[in-house]
C-alpha cells in the first residue's frame, strides 16, 4: 500500500477516498514512527510520507482509525501532555503527595516530579519510536493511572481536577481498547534489544 505512488500522492493532495485513507493509514502505521529495522525501500517510503506531513497531521489522521493507528496517536498525545507540564502546575504539586509505583521509580528523580515526568516522557518516546509497543503501552498505562491518582490531590479546583481526570480516563480506555484491537499485550519487561 505505501508503495502505491499514485495513492500516496492523491492522499498527500487530499484527493484519496476515505477508504483509501484508512488503508494507507493502517499500512503506514505498520512502520511508523521508526522504520529503521525494515528494508531500505520501505524506510524510504515511510520517511517520504512522514516528511510531507507534520506530526500533528499524522496524529489527526491516525486518530480516525481504531487499532494500531489510534494506539500510536494516544501514546503521542500522552507524550505531548507530559512535555507540557510545568514545575508549578497543580498536577505536579499533587504528584508530590503520591507514592510512585515501584516499576516507575527508576525513572522518577527525587525532589523533582517535573524531572520525573520528563524521564518518563523520554522512556515512553523511546519505546514508541522503536516500536516496542508492549512496553510503550504498559508505560503509558502506568503514567495515565499515576496522573489519574494525582487528580485526587489537594491542588487545583475541583472542576479542573474532575475534568482532567475524565480526559485521562478516556485516554486510558482508548489506549487499552486500541491496543487490544491491534493485538498489543502490555508488558513491563524492557525489550532485550533496547
């Protein structure tokens, strides 16, 4: 599908049918975001398509299709969220009151929840970028659950905490549902080749 140059160009020109857009999204998701472990011709096609689209455009495209495309989009949304937190955000203050799960403590730096979030972001980004989806899904699930727990903390208005909790719960449900549809089983075991 990604070798169908005519389809790819029609898609990039916004002229592909909805069915063609879906087929291309599913084929593209099989190699995105990192196609380095595949034959060079596939890598070149993935890089060409990705080079013609912004990350935001790719994620909007992926969100339309359940399974692997939407799973990848949910993880990228979480990465964007983690990168947006500031040290003085109410959610970061609330994280200070939590015991971090044992599995995440290696990434959680003492006395700086913002730095801990940044390290989790780095590891999650690496996992999804290298297509280690079982680990990426597990880590995303753990982070979302941690953030949901932080919504019970004392900082932030009740409306803001409840609204954010609802957004996080929706993301967690979407992560699980789309991982299941894509056949991704979460695992906290770091891949040996990573």
